[in-house]
C-alpha cells in the first residue's frame, strides 16, 4: 500500500499466522532517496502456552519431567519435536484442559 506521510493503517493480525513477521517500510524524498525501516514483531492470536522444566537451547540428558499448559485454547494440544509431532490422545470429558 502507498500513503503520504503521516500514514495510518490498521494491522489485522487475525489475517496472519502465529509466529514471527516483519513490517517493512520504505519512504522516498523529493530527490528519490530511499529510507528503509524494518520492524520485527510476533503474532500470537492462538492460545498461550506455558512450559516448565525446559528452556530454549537447553542441553538435555535422560528423562525429564516437563509440565505444559495452555490458556485460552480449545482444550486440546499437540506435542512435537523436530523429528515429528505426536497427535493428542482423546481425553475423557471433564478431565481438565489438555491431553497429550
């Protein structure tokens, strides 16, 4: 989209996938010189996920107890690693928020 400054628009994050995105802005002066600005942002419209017992880039060994919880979701989740995703097991009605 093209606008004359100052520009105002509404960013609809519901049209974007959850994850990392970048807004790229280019401005031109009367001499044709270009200014560029990139603004990285993260979209998280889906449920919030909390993980206890595992942090980014941890070095792991053996068996580890890990607690995973989600808030504001549909009460089902999937677990996975780079080697593949595990499908959630069916949970009995009234048995809590999540099933893996």
